[in-house]
C-alpha cells in the first residue's frame, strides 16, 4: 500500500489551501464588481425617476400657472365694470363707493343702489380734481345714449331726465321697477345743488 510522506501531505494541503484562497478572492472580486454595477444601475434608475418626477412636476406647475393666468384674464374681461357715453367721449371704470379716494380715479357707485337690474346710481367729479369724468354731463339731453357694462353684460340706456336737485334730495336713487341709470354730480358754484341725469334701458 502506497504511503504518503508528511512532506507530500503538507505540500498537498498548502496547494489545496492556495486554490481555495484564489477561488474565494475571485468570488469576492466579482461580487464587488457586480454590486458596484448594480448600485450604479440602481442609482441611475433612481436619478432618472427623480428627474422624470421633477420634470413632470415642473410641467404640471407651468400648465397650472398658465391656466390660472387665462382664468384671471377671462375674469377681468367678464368683470369689467365701466360707463360709456359716446356724446361726451366718456369711458371710465366704475368702483364701489362714492368717497373722494374712489372718485379720484373712478366713477363711484352708490352702495345702496343695485349694480344690475333696477336703479343703478353713479357719481363722479366734474371739476377741480384728478379725474373729472362728469365734467361734460351738463351737455346731455333727452334721447342721448348711455352704455353701462357690468360683468360683461352691456345695457343701453336713453336719457329721459336732466334736472337740478337739492343736495339733500335722494329720491332719484330709490329703487325702480324699470331698469334705470342715475348719474349725479355737483353743480358749478352751487354747492347746495346737484345735477341729475336719468336714463331708462332700451329694450331690444
């Protein structure tokens, strides 16, 4: 029977150990490479996902902002509130209230009157202020045309009254069944009086 010497056995054991060591090193080396590639791939996937998400969010936000801008433009167009009187070349925006601050820049709307159906009451300066929108109101006569736009709905009125009233007479601002517009301004050099123009809607 063949007998192995101790030197042979030791050499064989060393050789086997070396082979095992090399195999283990190769395994871990390939595993690290595979792991790095997997990590890089996963990283790229995450990065691409984040980029796509950010891009989609930016696109959606820009789309929403554009829609909001269009909505505001539409609302401003529909909510346009103004008075137009061709005979005296007047076209001015209207704002709620009849304080000096309002009438410095706008035609004022009497808060106690309606804005649409019934008797719409408006007032403006005629001299001595920043804007004197009713300075030529005295030129209006019966039959002249007044246009009133509220929220995109334009009403056409025909002047039916042109009178001078006391500054304490508010009867012309009372409600009416007929759609009416009432324009009031001061009378030059007569602080106790007011000029009042009334018109009735022309039915079409």
